[in-house]
């Protein structure tokens, strides 16, 4: 059985700056504990969900934008018990780990050194630890080094697309996923370059055909236009069970996929 806790479900500049929703990323528990895209407020969200940062085994970063990396360095310090233990893996896009195309690395040389392993990933690269295999997948985004992640878990394949335009190559990389997590920043009739809109999410779900698609990393305009309206559009348009993530929501993936809301 695997579980996913949504430490934040907001994304984009306005949702991040005004904290329309939290922006702490995603926490996957399976054979190991993985913190994905620890954005602003990630450590507060860990505290509020009762997750010990020192229990994290791996930190993954999809790209070098602030809403995905702001708490990355402090998450590494948490994973290493405030740098007292050299442990854990930190990996991510080339831009986020090493810096590229005008982006400074989210992980400094100091923080790469206190982790047991630090690795820059390109699409097609894979890493494995204690039975969990992670494949870096392509994206089409304004950070050209950006990646998504495909997790081979004990409960099947869980895919995280991250920020990307709709693109056939990106879609193919996530075929076979049991749970498909989409970063959908834009609502109906408001598509912008480098991001998924509600219409794109419906088409993505139609082509991948997971058991469930989860909408997260929601932009401020989408939230104000109505999250439930976007969820219904994706579900009706794709025929795939669609879940609009909420802050601190937990998804449990076993024989069934169950949702536990906070509180």
C-alpha cells in the first residue's frame, strides 16, 4: 500500500505569493518516504500533518521555479537531522540541482554534500532505492530542464507530471499509470503556454486512462473560477475518476484508491 499527502495544492506566482492555497509539494510513502517539490511552506505542512522531516529518505525536484523549490534546502537539512547525519537522496532537474539557463541551483554544494547522494536527472534517467524505482519523464515548460516523475510503487505506477504544456511525448511517458497527478494551473478557456489547462487535463486523462487522475498545483484564477467545475469537466470529458486535491488531503492506494480529507 502507498499513500500520498498533498502538502500544498496551489501553484503559480499569484497562488504562491498570496498563499491562496498551500504550496508545500507532495509526500509519497511507500517502501521509502519521498518529498516531491518542497515549495514555500513545506516544513509547516509537514508539521501540521505530523510527518517528521527526519523520516524523509528522498527529495525530488521537478524544476527550478520558486513554487517547487523554496523549501528544498531546509528539507535536505531536515532529512539529514539538521545535518548531523549524512543520509538520504536529493535529485532533480539539471537546473534545480546544478543550475542552468539563468536558474541558480535550489540545492547548494553544501546541501548536496550533507546528503548521502545528490543527482541531476534528465528525461529517461532512473534511480532506485529500497525497491522504489523512479523514472524521470519529459516536460515542456519554460524551465527547459524540467522533468516529471514516474514511480514504480508496491501499489502500481504513480505518475507526477509537474508543470508542462500538453504534449504527446509527455503523455506517452505516463501511459500505464494507476494514479496520474497533474499540475493544472489554468481553468477552462484560459490556456497559457507551458502549463496545463482544464481542457488539457481532460485530454491527458483520456489518453492515459488511469484509475484516478488528481488535479493539484492549482492556479489562482482556476481556484477563483471554481475547482469543482474544473473537476467535473475533466471527469465528464475523460470518463476517468477525477479528484481535486485539497491541502493536507491524503490519498491511499491499495486495492482501492481512497481519499481522506484533513480534519
